[in-house]
C-alpha cells in the first residue's frame, strides 16, 4: 500500500536539466524552479500533476512532474521567484511572467482558475504612478517575493509595492480585507 519515501542523505550533483545547462538561481518549496544561464526556466516537483494547480507552468501530464521541463513563453530570464502556489520569472526588458493558482491573486483580481501557463504580468505589476500620485520613470520590477496570497515587488526606483489578497495582513496596508492598495 504505497511507495516508501526515498531520502537522499548527502548532496548529489543534479544533472537532469537537458544539454548540460548551468543553473544560476533556484527557488524551491513543494516544487523547484531553476533559472539556467541561457535565460530559460525549468520546473519540477509539486508531488503530482493533478495537484500542481498550474505551479509547474506547463500542461503537466502523467509523471512529468518528476523531471525538469522547460517553462514555455519564458526567454531571457534574469530572476526567478516562487512560493506556495506561484512561480515566475523576471525577464530582460523588465517583462514579468507568472503562473500557478496564486498568480491569479497577484493580478489583483479574484478568480478561482489557476494560470496553467505563464501569463504576462506587466499590466498588473508595473505601476506608472507612486502611491502619492507622482509619476515614476523607473517603474521596472527588479525583485519579487510571492506566496499563496500576495506578491511584493521592488521597483527600479527602490519603492516597495504589494498586490493580492490580504487575509493575514500580507500586503501591509493596515487591513485584513482584500482591497486595492492604490
């Protein structure tokens, strides 16, 4: 009844990303998301395709989740981010792509359908005005930290922004209600 869990008791070199690609960054939790030196993104894990909720960023079938797969639509990646229910990549030209069940919340909309493949997030994540209404010329996203409910963004001008659901106060807007921060 079931398969025994395997433990790797000492580090082993990971060689499953095709063509000897070198990895420059990785984030991991229930799944792993790696950024290769050539700007491609690779995911694996999540326990099973049925439970992945889009977190792998591609149409996962069968036992695909056990080995790395290249995330489609992502090129020229510079930084990866991930959390429970969300994965994403900041690419050259300040374009941001995200996927997974939590990515839908990070658009600032309430929607129960996960993003099964990468979605272009710039319309949601590249504000052109600061919180006090001033225009910013450096609105590019340079870093993202995301979790199940919210995403926190650092822009090129070093301002901090948050978007998403805030049941435990994740967005830091002084409320535990979902509302627009701007």
